[in-house]
């Protein structure tokens, strides 16, 4: 009987390796790409792509930190790029291999976190705000409304230290990129005060609960909120009055990758205007690709959630790389918030 | 003979040594290091992680884990004892009933926890039925709290309590009960003053088999507690994934192991007959 | 009078038992029932096999299931062999150190076993450059299954008469032959029961696997957890029902084989 098992098992393993095409392993945020992008890439280039998803930067970082995760391309938010670089996790990007580089918006050609685009390539931009059920009257308008007793047990905040601490900092009138320990501790106090009112700390996974009405207000990224609003008419989204965080997500190639040329080809593929436009449409995001923006339908470009009015844009604050000591303090404060 | 026996035991030693004891040694070393700036481990060597454990926030988590585990164990005992009693007295159908008790155990623990997610949520079956019957007007928040976690733990570990209880009850000498009856004891007194004391080894074994996994539970508080009923297991997982603070996570793990071992030594010291 | 009271207690106990069995089985039955619901909400909207079709056509689910199966089979075979040998050796003469280690591995919380293995693999990676993958998962499963196998086989060994082996030795067999031709056939039902237990524990494991799995070794519990985390999804109901039926059938078959 043992022999039979062994034969079956070996056959199974053999079956897995019969596929001789080169393989690329891509690790991305959930619901952040058009459904046909990966199949198109696979057929055009004759390769196989394993596409995994994660819900938060920390989840991704924990997996790739050891240097033996097996992924080739990941999508960190801009302020994570420098920590990854400091931990020798990134492979340099060869600009000569990226023929579509000129398609990037001029404002993203020399970004603050990577002026020569040597390590990362901008992908899409998201922002965090509040998604809510229109049953709530009056609807939430500011971060302070998320501390309201009427929402007890029916609201969630993002399971993300940068976002939740950022919301608390904004509520206190401070910058989301605060490095001062005193300010961070005040923000932590706010979060701990809010915790008894929360249902849970959830990221994109709260979308279903918002749609079904289990949750009335959720701290959410605008992309996820738009996806939820597509399914249910009674949902709304607001950029809070005190200000909000804006993040560009980037593509990076991991140093452990054994297929850097193929990785470059995938990044180049994502920079193609038609592909970038399809991704933006499907994922409901703001694109960093100039060529794509020109192709997007006018109705999409006028969507107030994804392309808000100038006065709303003025309230947004871009995420910046934090200094290491502050990053470390934030991680510790987050553990304490979760444990409280 | 001894040489052959050594060969028989060698593979187990290799596996236990290399895949159980060595990893424990590694996390012991990690618990004495410092967290790297963005995560992982770095020099210097320090006992700071253990000192952090004394913070009231973490002691609070320990306390919550202990009372949730203890309450779950007590509930398993209260619910499981009559069931074990029934099976031990049921004559011909003993094996059938035992299989019925064990059947849920053979299904995935994840599936069993998910079943309660399905039933307890705001738009789940229990709330819908209660609303239809007019008993309540708004859904009850049955999920994402300590109660849901305890329910999930009791549901998951009840078979672990029933089996040892049944084993002890089955070996009980009926003559003792008859003697008690002859001496005028009513069934309730016979139960409390004869049956239960004689069951003590089974109760102890069952309590250990339920309390320890409940103490280190991770899945149940994660799915049913909504990340708010943080127990030690969740804290450890959190330190090794999103918080990337390996030294602190290692320190918590070893503290948990110390508690578990202390319990075992205390509880099972009196029992010569172990499982192995 | 005593007889009447005892009967009343008996009736009460029986009713309680019925309630307890309902408590144990009803959640799973409801889960399975709603896997046939056309709507994804908890309002019955008609019978449908759509969710089963979705589950069986999902390539990620199928790959995860095959991974789980491969891992479980390899881990079961190896841990059963090693565990049986170990139980036999310890039955001859106990080894307190080994017994202690096995017992400790049994009671160590899964999360601690998982993170210690992860830390161990990451540490080894500095020297050996082996990525996380199927092999790391299989090794982890072997590690935690052995204790289960040893317990079950040991229980079976204890019911056996040691004199049988002595008789064989007296008749000229060597130790290995005595084990192979006398003891092994007697304890075979126990070995099979242990294998079944090891297989179940391995197939079902989430906590340890999720920590040590690599890119190509996503298992079925990991996929279920990822879906369940987003909320209730009838596809999970369908998968759960399939798992329950699958394992139920496995148990039934093994029971039949054992009593045959």
C-alpha cells in the first residue's frame, strides 16, 4: 500500500513540472488588476504567471522579508520602498528594458521616494476615506465622525498601521507622516479610545459586509469603496474634512527573483496604455499612466470618488517615507493598539 | 536487540530533534535578540523582549486567554459529562454513539469554525429566524465577541473532553453504584459522591486536552472574534507576520510554553499512567 | 421505587444526549444545506448546484486541493512508518526522553510549532538557500504527525501479548523477522488507524501550513481561510460539504476494512 501511495504522489509531482514554460510569480493587492491582463501577458509572451494576492503592506513585507519567499514582483506602497531597499530586498530596475517608460505621467517620472526610478515603478494611486451606508443620517463627513457612539459595533477601520494612525493624526490636525514620538502617542491614544466602538480592523475584506448592510461605515480605500458602490446603490464615499492620505503603489522586482528579464517585461507590459487603462477601469483606481488616462472613458474620469474636485484634492496629503526610528515606534504602537 | 531498537528509534529522534527541538532552540535564541529596524532580528543580545511581557497590555491578553480557556474547559466538562455518562450506559449502541461524537472531529476545524460564522453573523440564520419570529427587531451582535469565541472553542473541543470521560466511566465498577443504592443513596448523591470522584483521572485528562489548545487558540479568536478578542495565539502570529517583531514573538511563545509545561507537571504529576 | 427514579434519570439523560448530538451536528448540516441555496444570502431562494460548479471549476481551488492531497499522502506515509517503528521500539523499552519530546510536541500550541519552524527554516536559509515550498510543508507535517501515530500504535501494541514474539524467537526467528511476521500483522489495524489520523490532521492543518508554505504550496485550508476571511461565501459551504462527505466516506471505508 505504501508503494501505491508513493507512485501516485510522484505522478502528481511529475504532473506539476510537465509545464516547461517559464514562470513568473507576481504578488499584488487583491482586486487590483483587470481579469484579462495576466492571461494576455501569458499568451503574448508564452509564459505562465502565478498570481497571488495580499491585503496589506505588512502582510506582503512579512512574506518577502526572509528573502526566500519565491515571489518575483510585488507592489509596495511608496513609503515601504525605502525600508525594502534598506533590507536589500530589491533588484535594480533597468530603464533600458522598459520601452513604455515615457507613458508615465510627468509628475511620476521623478517621485520623491525614488527620484531616478531605479528601484520602483509607479503603478496606481489610491487614497483612504470613509465609505458609508446612506441609511446613516447625517452621513459621516470627517474622521471625528468615526468616533461617534451611534456607530458602535457597525463600523470598521483599516487593518493597516499607516492608515489608522494616519486617520488619528488627521483627526488631531497633524500630518500623516508625523515622526515625532509625542504626536504618534497622541494618535495611539485616539485609536485606543475608538477601539471599543469598532466591529473589527478589516481591509478590503469588509466590502461584502458593507454591501450586505452588516457594516454602516468603513475606513476604506477609494478603489475598494468604488467597487462596493458598484454592487450596491445605497453606499457613498467621502474624503474627510480634516484631510486624508494619498498613496502611490509601486511595482518592484525582488532581489531573490531568478527571472529579472521576464519581470521587466511584465512591468513594461503593465506600462502599456491599453493595459494600464484596463487595469484602472477594472480595479477602479486612478492611474499614473498618461497614455492610459487619455484612453479612459470620460464618465470614468469624472467619477468623484476616483477623480475628486480640486478643493478635495487640496486636502489630500501624500505619504512619504518615514524615518526609521519613527517607523519602529509606529510598529510598536500598532501592536499595543491591537492588544488593547 | 538493543541495536535493533536503536535503529527503530533513530528516525524519530532525527525528526523530533531536527524539526521540533532545534526550532524551539532557535526561537529561544531569537527571544534574546533585538528587532531589526524594519523587522527580523539583529544584535545586540538583550532580555528586553521578556521585560516587555510585563506590560499590563500583554498581561491583559494573557488573562483574557486564561479565562476564555478556563470557561471553555468548564463548559466542555458540564456539557460533555452527561453525554459521556449516557454513552457509557447505552449498552449495545456504544460504538455508534462514540462515532457520532467523533464525526465532527474528523471534519476540518476550519470548516467547523466557519459554520459558526455562517450562523452567528448579523444576516445569519439565527438572527433571521429570530427576526422572522418577531422575537427581536434588530439583529443581535452575536459574532465578533468573546462569547462567539467561547462557543467556537467549546464546539471544537467537546469531543476531546467526551472521550477521556467515557473511557473512565466505562471502567467504573457498577457494583459500587449498587452498593451506594443499597446504602440508601439517591441517584443524585450516588452521582456526586461516588461516580464523579472516581472519574477524577478522566476529568483531569479531558481538562488538560481542552484547556491547553484553547489557551493557545488562534483560528477561533481570529475568525469568530474579529481581531478584537485578541488571545495569546493571535498576538504571537501577529508578531511573526504583520508586526515583524520576531524577538518579541519568540518571547511570548516561550512564555506560553512555560505555562503549558507548568500545567502539565502540576496536573499530571499524580498520574503514572500517561498516554505514551 | 429506585427503578422508577433510575428510568426517569435515564430518560432525561437520553433527551440531553439527543440535544447534545444536535448541537454537534446541526451547524454542519445547515452549512451543507445552504450550499444548495441559489442565493448567496441566508434566504432560501431555490435549489441550485451553481456553487458546486463554481468550486469545481476554480483552478486555484483545484490546485490547492491537489497540493493538500500530495502533502498529506507524503507526510502520512513517512510519519506512519517512522511512528510505528518508534512505538515498537518504545514498547520494548521506554525511552523517557523521547516520550517526553513526543508528548511535548503534542501539547505545544500549533502557533508555537508553526513559528518555531518558520524561524528555523529562515535561519537555515542563510546557509542552504532553500526556499519555502512543498518540502518545507511536508517536513512540518511529518514533525507534528509522529506523536499521533505513536500514541495510536502504542495503544494497539499494549493490547498485544508479548509472549507471541518470545515464542517466535524461541523457534529460531531473529528480532526483525519476529517484528515483521508476528507483531506487524497483529498491530496492522492500529497502524492503519494511525495513518488515517495522520492523514486527517495533515489535510486539515491551517495554522502551521500557512506559516511555512511557499509560493507553490498553497493548500486547501489556506484557500478556504482566504475566502472565509472576506465574509460568508456559499462556495465555502460547497467545499465544506464536499470535505465532510469525503472524510465521512473515508472513515466509513476504514471502519468496514477494520471489522472485515
